[in-house]
C-alpha cells in the first residue's frame, strides 16, 4: 500500500459495517463517498425538502474536504443521485450556491430510492489539490463502536 493513500473516517458507525471510508486521499486526489443530508447526530435533515438536503450534503462534503486541507474550490467533479428528477431545480440552486465561481464537472441521475426513504439526494465528490500548500494530511478521527441498526448510513 502506498504512503500517498490516506483513508478518512467520519466516525459514523456504518463505515465499519459497510466497509468504506468517508473519503480516500491518493496523492493530490480526494474521493468523497456518497454523502447525504445527515447532521452531527446521524439524523437526516430536511424531510421532503430537496434543496435543504442538497445544501446539507454539500456542507457535509465541505467538512471532510476541510479535514483533508481542501475547500469546495478544489472539487473537480460531483455526482448527484436524486429520487425525483422533477425537483432538479432545487438541487441546481444548492449546487450553484455552494460552488459559485468554481463550478465542477457534474452529473445528476435519478434513482428509484436511497437507503433511507427520507433521503432525497446523495452526492459524491472528487477533489484535486496540486500541492500549492493544500496537501495537509488528514486528521485522524476515531471509528465509532458497533453500528446501531436504528441509524441509517449516509
């Protein structure tokens, strides 16, 4: 395994249960796993509100980027999975507000459902930092104890 690969955990109980990392840094690249509108307690915010959920998912992505020494300006690609394409304008508004002058390449796809029926959107992000002072090593975060089946993965 390369020393240039760092795995970033959020401490969520479902990471060890599903066997994934919130993000993986490989050299200058950071891949952020599918992220939903969960809050710091692991609860979904914005029930039935696509715009609110999109904003929260992007805020959660920004948090993991910060841990990796990056910002939303480093994001080069997003993939958005929505349960209702008719509400794409709400997603577009949240995405545009968040990325402003640094719009990434983006894809939006409608899916039949996400893992929790209250989830309307899941977003993946890929970011790149060219080494101009933004390649800080990720901060370690302890993994949570055994998964609580009442909480839903993000």
